[in-house]
C-alpha cells in the first residue's frame, strides 16, 4: 500500500509540473478600457473633435466602423494563436484583423504595413497583402494573374479563402482563430480551416483591429504563445 501511495504521489507531482509549463492565454482586451492599445485614425489629425471609432460597451470592444482607422496593440507579438469572437451588430459589412503590423499608414495613407485577415461578411479568412506578402497553394487561381500581383496600391493584393459558408448569420457570434508560427499562418472560422499561407515576408509585429465602415462587436480577443513544435495540423 505504501508503494502505491508513493507511486500515486509521483504521478500527481509529474502531472502538476507538466501543467506548469503550459503557455498562458491572455486577453488583449481588459473589458473596461483600451489599455494596451493605441488608436490611429487619420481624420483625428486635422479635427481633434473627431470621434474615436473604438469604444467599450457592455464589456465588449466595439469598432463603430467610422471614421476609418485602426486600433493597434502597443506590444509586438510572434508565434501565437489569436482567438477572436466577433459579430456584426446590425447590417453586415467590413472589418478585419491585421497581423504582423508595423509601419503606420503605409498603404493609402491609412493601413499599417501588415497582413490582413479579412472579416468582411461572407469573405472571412481572405488575406489582403498590405506592403507585406504571403504565398498560398493554388496562388494563381486565388489571386489572379501573376503579373498583376503586388503589395501596394493598384496591385492584386487579395487572396481568396478556401471555403464558402463558414460564417454564421449576421447577429450571431463567429469564432476566428489565427495561428502564426514562423513564416506560416493558418486561419479557422467556426472550426473550418479557411486559409493557409507560408513565406510571409515578416514573422512578427503588432496586432490591429479595423474600423472599416461597419459596426463590429468583439467579446473575445485572446492570445496564446506557441512555439514551432506545437503547430496545429
């Protein structure tokens, strides 16, 4: 009996130590204010009375959609899994999450240098290249003629996602998971793998949420650090 007790104790201690090494999930939004973020809205430059399109309402982060701009994390992130739960509060429309963001207003004097993961209704999971680039399988079919590809104004920057019908109806919550490891990215919408890319031209940066014409509510923005040996298949 004494040996059984000691064996059980060893197992409990071993499992406890394993749990100690698990990466910690943190919320990027504290539910109260915009601590940890900063706003970049060009319209605010010339008119200090311009409203901030990013607000906190009922414990949620809300992008009002206008004026256009971005809410950007103060911190830089690399090798992580981002979970966003969002919904369009009224009419369906446009929004997105930008990963690996850096130089502000690098495109159209509005968008920071980054890779956008689209949330535009019925297009969630598309990639938009914003002065950064990414490669996907079936590139020509999903991006268009190669000679028209580019990462700046006037070029084919959109890369279509892999699925149709992954989003829930307007008014219902969607779950988007963005996994960035090394130079690769995977995106799921409501548990469907909707996009996969590799050879991203950068592997770290800030995370940004857009104000792009439509009101969007976020009830969860959580980030979990991961390393290259735990990439989800």
